[in-house]
DNA sequence: AACTATAAAGCAAGCGCTTGCTTGATTAAC
DNA sequence: GTTAATCAAGCAAGCGCTTGCTTTATAGTT
C-alpha cells in the first residue's frame, strides 16, 4: 500500500481542523503545521483554501448519496429501505464524522457556485427519502402523516448524531441505528393501547 | 416604550450576523455597520467581540432553561411534560432562532471559562429531560428503552428545527410541535398491530 | 556506475490587506 | 460643566497567498 500522498495529508489536516474549529476559524498556517509543511508549500498542491472546503464538503455529500443508492438497490420494501437508510445514514455520520460535520455546517462559507453544487446533491439525497416514505405510506406500512415531517423525524435524529457521537464510545453506529429505529418506528409511547393488552391476555 | 438602547442594537446586529455567518465569519466592522456606528464606537459599549458571543449564547441557554422550568411547574404528569417540553423547546428554537443557532454552533469559539458556563447550563437543561423520561418509564407511560436514546430522539428532532424553519412559512412552531409529537409518541409505523384493528371493529 | 536534464516539492521571506482593538479629539445630553 | 457617546485615524498582529530560490526525486544517456 502506498503511503498517503501529500495532497491526502493536507486534506486530512483540513478535514480535522475545519470540523473542529470551522472554516473561518482555521488558518492556512494551522493546516500547514498539521500537514507538516510550511504554509507556502501548500500551494504546490491546492489552489485556494476554499478549494479544500469544497472538496471536503463534497466528500460528505457523495458519501450520503452513495449510501442511499446502495440501500435502494439492495432493498425493495419501503420499510426495509427506511430502516437500512437510517442505518446507512448514521454509519456515514459516525464513520465520516469530520466530512459530515463540514458538509452540514461549513457550506455557508462556499462561493455561490460551489454552494449550489453541494445544495443540489443534498436535494437529490432528500428525494430518495421522500420516495421511500411515500411508497411506505402507499403500501400502508408507514403512518399517514405529512411526509415532510416523517422525513424530518428520521433525518433530524440521524443528523444530530454528529453532535454527540464519539468513536470508540459505548455504542457502535449499528447500535445507535437500532435503538433509534425501534423508537422512531414504534414510538416512545407505551407499546399499544390498553385494549390491545387485554386482547393479548385473552 | 423606550426605543432600544444602543447596546441592544449592537447585540441585535451581532446576533443576526453570528447566526448567519458564524462568529469567525463576522467582523467587528460588519457589526458596526449593521448597528449604524463606526467600528471604534462599539467599544464604548462592549469590552470585546467575544463578550458579544457569550452574551448571545447565554441568551439561548437561558431561554431553554426558562422554558423547561415553566413546563415543570405547570404540568405534573411525565407525558404532559414531555409533550409540552417538546412544544416549548421548538418554540424557543423558532422564536429565538438566532440565539439558538449561536447557542448550538458558536460556543466552540468561546474561551474555556465561558464555554464551561454555557456547557453547564446545557447540562442542567438535559437533567430536566432525563427526569421527565425516567418518570415516564417508571409510570409505564414511556416505552422501556435506554433513556439516553429517548432523550436524543426528542431533542434531535426539536434541535434540528433551526436548520429548516423559516418564520412566516407554512407551519407555526405549534404546528411543528404537534406533528412531531404525534410521530414521535406513536411512531412512524402503522397505527397498531392487525389484531388490534380487529378488536376495534368488534 | 556516473553524469546530466527535468520536474516536482519545499523553504524563507514577504506582499497587500484585514483583523480586533486603541487613541485623542470632538460632539451631544442633561 | 460634567459625562457619555461618537468620530477619524491608526496600531500591531495575523490573514491568504505569491515570489525567487534551493533541494530532492526520477529518468535517460553514456
């Protein structure tokens, strides 16, 4: 295996620093130190600081899109797609936490053109979810409700993972996905109305 | 009603700009323009740029704490507290979107001491939710599950509202809270097992 | 194996500009 | 007549990025 190219090391440094301190809070000189070169030398590999931001935000966008396509081709039933979509989403957030963080937060710092590129990938990702949810409702497997709120329920929970997840902690991404799916699909309320309990006992 | 003091106008300018472009992405000169003075004149009212950040992040923290205390004193049953807590939380995020955004995002830019102040208020807020959830479980009204994930479910959904809510849009904060509560409490899955449907028809 | 040609990569220095903040004089309010 | 607020001007430091030059790695020729 070839050792990582210098460009990769610079990207890794920027990824870490942007995700930790934000784009505007990170200087070219800090990235250079973390990559082990002088700041001027960065420009043999990149064109601008914003280039780095775009590349990292795009990594995030692509990771989510890739995950959605994989789920869609592997599973057919809408409920399977929602469950596995949630799992895949959480896996991206947890395993590519830095890129995901930059994707969620720092795209505002991009120039208009590049922001549009990221925005359009975000939109395409949402379309997958909208489709899964509407198919689930059509089949009677998902509660009849405003699909927008169903989507927001699932994605809010999955997105927020980047705020608290720490690698090597108590829970793996799989654990997290399972816990959330159980709660989101069945609700945080008690299992079933009292009448149903009676039925079970009868 | 007295017109807003100059300090208030400076705070309002900083609140808007910090929430839109981030702390590091906002300059003292921009705040001054928005407040209608020259940048030097700001320093008759503030001690430093970071003072502004702290004050705004603290507004957010206090708004959430205040809301939780109000819910706790007005409602006794855990499920009521959870439902009304969700509603109150979403109201804060929507009505004080700028402070909430700064509270969620920009506290990283604070000095250690001040970050700890904000962090401890965040912790105190979480204690309310943890208590409500555990009481709900003890009473058999909330599904037996890891309380941490129940809390994260509710708060993730409510927090993420700041990412998409636009004042004057299709939904009021009350609408949003109601939609989410229905979905979170009952689940996004179909209403009930088939056996219960039969019972209903009997 | 030794020498040279070429290009990639790194360095020290510093460019023009912006940053947060300070200063000393001036104005306005009571 | 005192005090607080505002101004124009500017400070030191740091910003993203460029420059001119040197080092290092690779390839081809002998």
